[in-house]
């Protein structure tokens, strides 16, 4: 028995010597190997990834060019020197054409470009390369754009919920949509669903099960010719899914005779041709000329290429994008630079397009830096295929030795990148890159076996990130942290084991800026033409009749009334009838959802005041900016109203020809088109621009019609009544004008009568001068601007305030400005004054689009009351109107303007 034990020990010692003295015999430093496992035990038991093992060895021997390592009994050489990296990947590629990943190319799905070796690889690369030419990538871009539109829509929906989201999940869904559209010509529909077979498939491709770990380790223990090599380690669900996917695509293209000239078309063409021919990279004839080689191409080869396109395009891109978003969320200064570049470039090209993506150097630098700090392809594996003498040494390595180029370790080496843990995209300026060894940055490998789809992957990544960062600012989620654990069962690539939680917040814009504003203005203008206003007048009259009826009831009570409340109820009734085709019934009730809305839209809550103050005091602080200011009740109500109107009208114009019909018509047309404000073509002519009309945009227009239409008009009318109450002599003139003109029209209010109320309009305008609802106009300087005559230059981003109320009360423009004198607005007097010292509706192209409608509404409401009533001050009335300090955007009276209504005793009344 003792002799048997001695014999076994002796055999093990010989085996150990033969297996684990390989690097000692070549004087290459390495860690002490354990029997059987070598240095690989942590990887086998899921304690370290292959990438982490390489990093450990790389850092343990900082002064070495080469470090030894044993993957069980297989010797592995870790390359630390970028010069040697170049030799292995490029100069001496023919000695290292094998991947050395332990997968037999005869396994199902392993006949792909990534896993194949030697001449098989050469034939496949030659046949598939046309998919990735510049012309093909440019032609593919409209498909990419469709994916980015869907990505924006899903991101918008997620951001509106206000919860943190998984960056990796979002970008994985986009990546899968991209693969389906651009690679396979099918709609994966992954962006619109949280669960997808394709997403699950993409996640398991690069994840080892315990069964796979066991068999891969067993392969390392045994010889290359062992039967164990013949056992496939591929997961059955992957094989089945890929084969089924290929069948679906093939069937659809054959039945519909579809030709997309994409990746699948190239594969199907190869199937039809059956043979691929090229020159060998390994064998030459007696004259030294590479011999011709052939491959009998089958459906199995097609499935294998489909698999690797699917696998190679999914996890790496999703990880890169989500990690970039993570880094930007913690580096707002970098994010701001990226967004500034995006804004400038996308404005030039009117959105995301191939040429725009090619002109985003800072975003490209940011992506490179993100990949450097977390490299999905964290190591590059090669296998020595023939005896090789390492340049600059007398060390010879044998066929079968594996090469590990630890890309992640190289990327985090202070010798290659100073302060490597710092996120600094400027490392990748052309100037900085020229100072660095070319092979110190290896995001996609290098040499002939560099990733064939790297350019497509970069375009996919840049387009996805451009879409998110164009529309949103990214913040860390509440559960976010700076570093994350990696998946210990990841295979080939490096993946995170945790979500990357982020918050997406829509980027701030001042109302509708630039081209978007211009297109919307052009699209909505038909609602406010003279013909439309005239045709709308019967609806206004119905509101006026209701106003008179309610005013009569209030007057008969003999109590004071709130002019603001009464006229607000009239304006909301007017908006409902003329804009929405709805019976608001606000005049007949003091309690109404719409009455409640009127109070919260323009009145700041304490929370809103605090947040606005904090944003002013601490601009750019992400924690403050993340908190939404908008009132959710307002948003929900407006969205519900728009949806209800849409359902009532069967999602199409009803024939009422009102504001909602106009919105539904725009939705039917789907887009608005026009000339750009800023972007010119090569001839200097404005470029054509386009805006997609979405339900969100329609709801926004409905909101502004409601908000702008009621408070400003209600305030203007109530302040006018207040002034008339304190100036009975002026009220008398108004009554006389109303009586005279209405007598001409059979004592009936009509459009023509309102157009003749010149004195009443002067009274209204004087009232708006003394108390201007739009008390100031705010603009943002879009580009550096030198103020004429002053020579003072203000920079882009500077806010400009035009204090309308102050202009209206300036003695330089109005003598005794506190005095109420309607004659200031007689045609003769108006001519003597500068046109831009009276701005009740703003001025210029962005003047209030509904100004004429607002004037008609106000005049009609005032005529409706003053035809039947005198107005007098109430006991609690004050001559000077004070504004509400917590009002927002518009100026609102603080006391509701108490007045008394006294029925008139005249023929017209």
C-alpha cells in the first residue's frame, strides 16, 4: 500500500513539475500555483472574474513586462508592456490568431467570426466586412433614428414618474431594439416592455452557470484531445432561441421578398452562394503566394453569425452607455459640456443624424473615458499557435500558451493615465492621445482581430446617449453609489452585478425656444384669425348672457361682490365654450374644479416659493434641481381633460372648428414643418425643420390656452370695473358709448358693436397700464449680444427682464402716471409716445398670440355688465389695487376687488 501512495505522490510531483515550472524555467515571475488548480482557483469558485485575476497579477508585479499565471495546468502569459501588446495583436498576429477561450469551433454557434480561428476566421471576416462600411453605416442611420425616437418616448415616460430608474435596463432595451432593427430587420419591441425574451437571452449569453464552470474547468485539467472537449457547454435555450429567430427572419424575408441590404441579407446571400473563397493567411505555395481557400457555407454558419451579432452588440453597448450616464450623473460639469456640444451641433443639423453624430468630439471623448474606467471587454485573450520568441528577450513560448492582455488593468495604470481613478474626458483630446502609447487604450481590442463592429457600436452608443442628454439631465438616484460590484459569473466580458440607479429630469427650456416655438406659433395661429374670432362670437355671447344673469342675482342681493371671482368665472366659461367645446358651468357655481385650478396655476405654494428661492440662491445644485416645482394636480387635470376631449371627438376634428379641433388636426398630420430660425443650408437659406406633434404637446397647448386665457383677462376686466367704480364720470361716458352703439344694433351685443367701442377700449388699455397682469417680460440671451449705442456685451444665457409695470408708471412716458386717464390712448396721443413704452401683451414675434381674442373677450364681458349695471365701490374697497406677493408669472390683485353692482334704469338696460 505504501508503495502505491509513494507512486501516486511521485506521479503528482512529476505532473506538477511539468505543469507548474513552465514560467520558472523561463525566468518569468508568477504567483505560486496550487496543485491541480494553478492560480485559477478563485475564478473556478466564482470569487474572481478572469478580468480581476489578470488585474491582480498585473498590479502584483509592477516592474515586469511579462507576468506568468496558470489557468489550472495551462500556462498564461500576462502582457504589461504596450509595445509587446502591439507585437502580439498586430506585428506577429499570425502567431496569435487563436482566441484561446476554451470553446471548440465545432460547437454549435461557435462557427462565428469571434470564436473562429485561422483561415475560417479569414473567410468569414472577408465575407461579412461589407456590412460595416461607412456607406452602410450612413444608410442604416434612419433605422437608428427610429430607435432613438422610441428611447426618448420611454425615457420621457419614466422621468415623469419621478422615480429612479435602472440605467442599464433602459439602455439594454434600447440596444436590443437597435440590434433587431439594424441587424435583423425586425421589431423587437423591447423598449415598450419591461420583460422580453431577447433581453433575458442577452443577459445569459455572457453568464456562466455552475455546470458551465465545471466543464470549462474540466477542460483545463485534461488534454486537448480528451473526449471532454467534444461536450458542448452552450446553453440549450440560447441555441434554440437563435435558431428560432433565424427561422422567423428567413421565413419573413422569403415570403415577403424583402431586401434590406443589411446584416441578415448578407448572410442569406452567402447561404445561396454556398461557397466563400479567399486567400489563406496560414499557408503559401512554393512561390510564397497565399493559397486559395474555400468554405462550404451552411445555415449553421448563418445562425452562428446571427448569434455573435446579437451577443457582441448587446451587453457591451448597454454597459458602456449606462456607465457613461452614471459617470455624468456624478460629474455635472462634464455633463454640461456634453450638453452644450449637443445643443450646438443638433441645432446645426436640426436633430440627431449621421453627420451630427460624427461632429460630437467631446461626447466621443466622454465615452472613451467611461470605457477606460470600466471596460466591458476587460481583457483580450489570444493563444500562441506556434513557437514564438518574445521580442527583446530570449524567452520562447510554445503553442498552446494563452496570452492575457488585461485591458482594464492597462487602462487604470498610472504609467499610462495619471490619476487613473479621476474621470477626465480631456485625456482623449488629439493632443493628449498623441503623447500616449497607441496600445495603452484597447476598448475594442486591436490588430486584424479588432472588433469588426466597433464603429457601429460607437454610433449606436453615441446616438443613444445623445438622445438622453439632449432631452434630460442625469442625476444619481437616491440608492446610487460611486462604485458597483462586478458579476463574478460573467464570461468573456465585464458586467455589473447591480443596477445603475439614475434620475432623469427634463432639461429646462424657456417656454418654446427657437424652432420649436416658431413651428408651434405657425401651427396655432389659424385659431386666432379675424374670421375665426368673428365665427366664435355667438359662443362668447352665450357666456355673456350667463354673466348678466348671475350678475343680476348678485345685484339683487345688495351685497358686495368680488369682481375678480365673477370675471374669472366668466373667463373660464368663455375658455370652455370657445376653446374646448365644453360646458364649464363655472358662472353658476362657486365651486368648480376649474375655479380651483385657476388659483393654483399662478399662485405659489410655500414649497414652490422655497424651491424657487433655493434655485436662485444655489444655481446648478443637482439635489435642488431634481425636485419638481410644477403642481402635479394641474398636470393630471389637464392631461385628463385632453384625453376626455380626444375620446369625445373620436381622436379627430369634430367640425366645431375650435382650438381643440386645431390640436386634433395637428395630431392627425403628426408633424409641423417650416423654416428654421437659425439653421442655414450651404446657400445661406433657412433649413427646413420638423416637429412631431405628440399628445404631450397637445396637452401643453391646452394648458397654456387655459392658463393665459383666464387670469389675465379676468384681472384686466375686474381692474377696469374697479377704476370705473372710483371714476363715475368716466363710467358715465362708457355707458353713453355702450347705449349709443347698442341702440344702433337693436340693443344687442354683436361682433360689429364690440369693434366700435373705442372709448371702452381706451378705458381697458388705461386700466392695464395702471395694473398690468403681465407685469414683466422675461427673455434669455441666446448668443452673445452687444447692446446698440451702449457697446455693452451680454453673454449667452443671461436673463433679460423688461419691467412692463415700471415702464407703464414712468413719468418720462406718462404724466401723472397714477392718475386714471383713458384719453392717454386716443389715436392722437398714442402717436406722440414711443411705441415700446406700453407692452400689455409683450411685443415682437413672441407677443401673446391670443392678444386680440383677449381684448374681444374683455370688451364683451365689460359691455355685458355695463349694459345692465353701474359699478360702485363697496364698503371694503380701496382705491389702490395691491398685488398678491405670492403670485407667479402674472400680477394678481390681493383682495379680490370688492365692488357693488347696481342695476341701471335706462332703456338699454
